[in-house]
């Protein structure tokens, strides 16, 4: 995020974007005086989902990242080209530079902090904060995920600037393990962080600090005088994230000049803005993939992972739903063809998997269900062994595009004898990633759920928590994200193999194996690969594309042209 990018020559661990440079910037001449950054001012960003929490240990919504990029930082981050670069660290440890030591099947990683780092309250950032972050992710029962942290055996802090992380095994995605640090001095005496002020106003080292969070109204960020690049940056004095009820309201505020930027548009919505002078669409081919996940266990709160969904437990039913999903027609109708049919959760980068799912074929869907013994009743809805083919279908309320997709599929699936009941929920619930907040994905209280997620450059942070059987969320351990409840030893083995080597080509092959097996299980319908589309007034300058981070990733460089 926030510093100058440093090209790293990484032997053994090389990370590129597979020859694909999403959203790259064109070369330009030196800026004129009118294009030089201006200091001061307040930028208003309209957000049409409100974070249920901003604490990194609990946050799961994309909108939480949108806010937190201005506040929280970690040891390293990712450039648009897919390279790891240091943020709070002096450099990214590698085998080549001596920062990573591999002994047998174990690995040690030595992180060195930059000197003079401070939290926004002026207290020093030390290696104790690195160790504390790990400890919190392990011991707090409400964390969203423990991926990566559960692979750490111990951390030594020989001095305030050095943290030596001892991994239980080789863990290839280590560079982004500590992507957001937590302040030990502020939190170590908190009995429950989720009930502290930190939950709404997390303290960080970034260019801004959160000074106000008014639920249903706004989140205010003000310049952090202790930011390591101060007083040069940030240019803005203040950023206000204004909560609005829908993307349509957000767009209206942008057009009226009441907001300087809007987060998260569809291709169809961006077409309208292209025609308006003074407004700019920011389009980056990001890694987000819209999908429908199917719960193979019983639809009930804190479902038993060993139970079987009476409808979706049948692979032939899942296969038929895929056959009856007109992906390309949805893209053509709702996105003017400006999206790609989905095929996996890893849509770009060095491990991109493009093995296609079967195409739209309603006749094949009907034949599949007929052969599987799903018989149509007088009302046209099928049944088998006393189970009626009736399913709940959940996505986020207030998202007009997703609701249109639901209407298309409701009709398509009814035509093959499957009844669908819409049960949408606010994003603060559905995407909370929390059992406490009643996220149905965590609890297992859903049949079909539509949402998107965007993996980082290393796919392990997505593939491991979402598709390994050990990461099925339960009442005893809610941290997992395997929402389909799939349990496949071959998938587990391939994922484990991918994470246990630093050889990138071997990792790529293992991920391909796991993702093909996942598709063969028909537990997820990959609808479409989503571009990251945001919009801003032309007067809001300084934004740069980054396919692997959110559009506020370099907010310290934003400025308002007078």
C-alpha cells in the first residue's frame, strides 16, 4: 500500500501475474503544474454496504477492506504486477536473501521492522506486535479465519525490531501472513476485543486514523500525524465513508457532486457514468469471482458436517442446477457482455485455473434428474425418497444485480422441476464471516448462497480455508470457510501438497488438481469473473490500479484538484 514499490528478485519464490498485467498504467509525460498534488481537503466515498466490524481479526466484508486500507498495515503487500514488497518490514524475507531458512519439512522466516515506526497514538511498533497478532488469531474464538497462523509453532523476538517466525511445516504463502498488525499495548488487557472500541475504531500505522463511526451514517478518517511517510503524505486531511442504502443512491450522490467516489459498480452501471463529463470509471481486471455455493449438509443452524442435505446431497441434483444456469446469457443481459464466464476461484495470476464447467443445457438438466430418480409432481416440482426439490437461495439485500440473477435462475430452475425460495439478508449478516453475527454460511443454515470473493496473488489463502475438509466451520470452531461442507481426501491431499513446497510449478499443478476435483463435485457454480469497477470525480486524483488490492489501497496518494 503506502510506500514506494521495490522490485524484488526472489529466488525459489517467484510471484508474477502469469504474463498478465491487469489494469496497467500507460506511460505518461512529466505532470504539469496543474497536475501536481494539492494538500488538504476532505474526500467523500459512498459505500452501499456498511461494515459490521473493522477489527481485522473478525472482518470478512470487502467494504471493511475498503475502509481499513487507509488505517491498517502489515509487514508486506502485493503490487499490481503480483510482486511482494515490504510495507512495515525492511524487506520481504526469501531463501535468496537469507530471510527464510528451510530445514527438512520446517521453515523459519525472519522479519526485520523498519526503524521509527509508530502506531497512530505515537507508541512504537515492535516485534512484540507481530507475535501478539499471531497469538490473538490463535486464541480468540471469534476470529474469521486462522489460515496461516495455525501453521506457526512459535515466534521469537530477540529484539524490538526482529521477529523470527517458526513454522510447523513449509508454508509457501508466508509473505502475506501478517498483512495487518494489531497493537499489543492497546489490546493485551482487553477481555473481549469484539466488545471494545477497537471493533469499530481499530488502531493502525496507516496514513489515517478512524475518529468516528456512526452506524448507518458514516465512518470518518483523519490524517495520522505519526504515519511513517508524514508530513509528505497523506495529501488529504480527511476521508469520509458515507453509508448509503443502495448502489443507485451512491451513484446519484456521485452525479450530484455529493460524493467524490463510489465503490463497487457493475459493468452495466458503469456504462451510464461513461457518458457524464467529469466522472471517471476505474476498471481493473480483478480476481473477484461471483459464485453460488451449495450446502451439502443439512440446512440448519450449526449443522452437522457429516449430515446430508436431502436435496443437494445428491450430486446429480447439483449437476443439473449447473446445466440449467445460463451463465453467458446472464453476462450478456446484465453486463453487456463485459464479464467472463467463471470456472474456478482462481481466475488470474500464476496459478489461474481455467478448466471450464459444463455449459447451459436445460435438456441435459432434465435428463439428469429423470435418470437420478427425481420425479415431477402435479405442480411440476420434483421429489425423491420423500424429499421435495425445494431450496432456499440467499444473497445480499440491496444488490439489484444479484437480485436480477436470482430472478433468472428462479425461472430456469423451476423449468427443470426445482423450486427456489429467495431468502436474502443484509451484507452485515450474510458476509459477516461470524457465527455470532449469524452468517448462514458459517452456521450451515442455507441451501444456496451467492456472493463473491477475491483471492490474493497466492491462492492458498483462498483454497485452503474454503475447500479443505479441516476448515468446515462448526460450533466448536467457527473459523473455517468451507461453506459447501465438502469432504474429499484427494482435494485435501492436493491442497496440502500445494502449500508444502516453495516450488511454484509444483504448487500450480497441485492447485489445478484440487480445483478440478472441486468442479467435478459440482458444489459451486462459478457464475462470472468480476472486474473491479469503481467510479470517481475527475477532480479526485492519485488513484492507481492494483489487481490484488482494493481501490483505496493507495489512498495516501489521493488528492483533490481545486
